[in-house]
């Protein structure tokens, strides 16, 4: 339990695999005690069975550690260390396998515990997928200048969501032309591109830095994140708070199967960008009059 109380608050909430309250120790103690009682009831308080689970757990821990050390020595080209640790790994692997066959109840108990943790983690990840994941949003001086100038001069902020591909002048020109036509953006109205460059999608919570850059004569807001819709929603809300205006953002419909796109979003942070962005905004801002406007064409 001591090991879990050290590991779970540090890692699982960070990856969205546990609710925020999992960072607190006291609730976790109650959860783990409940799981311990469940295992005791399922196995009818069988001390021998639980002893087998303990032995299996210790052996698996030692075996995995020996494998890690062997790989580290092999990576460092330490021949004799690799050989020595490799022999220890083989011995521990044989002992672990023999113990599993002799006392399979240990694997069953460990499997029940792992299944409970994985099920809870997946459900938590799905439930928290529509949260604002940014712990902070910072607009650099150029990005702030872009949005403030439009707010002060035109009293409107129009943003085009853009997924960069070839990074050519023609790409930005065509994107601007298409969104102005199909999104019914008034002629002469200024636009700002917003680009989210994908990173590690396992990082559920992030500090976002929005950089303002000029590309091929167009103003672009760039941010790096593993979750595109949630990041767009966070940036839009930050622009609203900085300028006092409700920003307008323009999307294209995502191509492909909607169901596969939804699973893609849950596991990679991509997929159905426009609908999920709207969903995140609705969850985070209950007042529709203060919610950024979404246009999809």
C-alpha cells in the first residue's frame, strides 16, 4: 500500500487515468483498503493464497528490475556486467514461472487487482476527456499583440483552425480563401491562424505557451500540445479573458468515420476536432453568451 500511495498520486492523475482527488492520500487509503477487503472476501481470507500473491509480486518485481539492469548494461556495452545480470535474470525468470505454476492463485489475485486498476483508469480517462486540460495558458508578446490589435481596431477576433502540412504560402492562401468563402467571413476582416502541433498525448495536463509568428505574410498562433481540441478551447477562453471579446473560430469538418475519429481522440488527442472543441467549451463555460463561437464548414 505504501508503494501505491507513492506511485498513484504522482502518475495516474497526470495522465488522466485517475480523478483529481487521487492526488490526495486519505481518499486513496480508503480506496485501497476497500480493494484489499474485496480480495480478502473473494479468496475467503485464504492466507496461503494471499501469501502466494505476495511471493509472485515480489518475484515479478525482482525479475523486471533485473531485466532493466541487464538492458542498461547491454546498452552501455558493458559485456561482463551484461553477462552477469543476464544470468541473474534467467534465474529469477525461471523462479517466477515455477512459482506461478506451483501457486497460480497469486496470479489470479494480481490479475484481479490489475483489472480493477485498468478499468478504473480507462473509465477515468474517458470521463475526463472533455475537461480543460491546460493548467496555464500564456500568450507571448507577439500573440498578445495580434489578438489585442484586432480587438481594439476591429472589435472582433476571427481565428482559423489550421493543421499545417506543407508549410507553403499557397497552403495558407488557399486555407484563408476557403474559410472566407465557406465560413462567410466578411471581406477585409482580419484573420489569425491557430495551429496546434502534436506532442505526447499521454500528458493529460500541460502548461501551454502560445507563440505569435508571421508565416508567409499571415499571422499565426502556434502552440504545442498532445490534445488538440482541449488546447484550442483553452486558448480561445484565454483570448476571451485577455481581450474581453468573444472570439470566433472556423473549422473544416474532419474526414473519416466519426466513431474511429472519436476513439482516435481518446487515445491520441486528435480526431473529431470541431465537435469535441465545442463539447469542451460547453462543459467548461455554462454561460452560452460567454462561450467562443464555433463555425464549421
